[in-house]
């Protein structure tokens, strides 16, 4: 299962040709894959529902398989046996005038994967601490 953030589109404007959304994802052999997707148009969006309503931002709209989507991370919710991060992370927009080098995006991708791995490890440590506390609480209750 894949998780997408829900966005409410408030306004759309055309995009100048050449803009790209840059994403990265990992592979089974621990190589970083950088992909560029054309920006079809720009949209003024806000998160749909929840407490974040009213936090507006401009995001690109890109072609993704058979539909158009607001540029964002694509989080794969399925657990994979190995330690491979199967998520696709949005790194930024490649301006047609800037022509950022691939080394720049590889560094951004590696930084993002390191940050996400640290978040996962912290979350796992927190869950482990909760399990230990719960087990100790159960033992105390049985005494």
C-alpha cells in the first residue's frame, strides 16, 4: 500500500517548460536512483482536512503513471524484509535556468536517506522502550 498526502488545489497556473521535480529512491543493492519528472503546471494547495488547513503553498503538478499528482514524497507502507528504503522522496525542483548537476542531487538524496533512516531508528527505539515499559508494568501488576 502506498500513502499519498491529500491536497486541496485552490488555483492552477501554467508552468514554463523545462521545470522538473527531482525524486530519489533506494534500490536493493543500496544504490541511489534519481528521477526527474516534468512539471505540468503549478498549483496553490493546502493540506486537505486535519489541523493543517490554511497552510498554503505552491507545489508542482507532475504526471505519475496514469494520473496527475501534487509533487510530494511517496511513502510505501508495506514492510519489506530487507533494510531497503522503498520510499520515493521529493528533493526539490530543477529550474530550467539553473541546470543543477547530478552530483548536487545525489548529495541531496543521500542526505535525505540518512535523515529518514535516523527517523526510523528513533521511532523503533521509542517503540522498543514502550514495549519494555509495558512488560515491566505487567510484571509489577502480577506481584
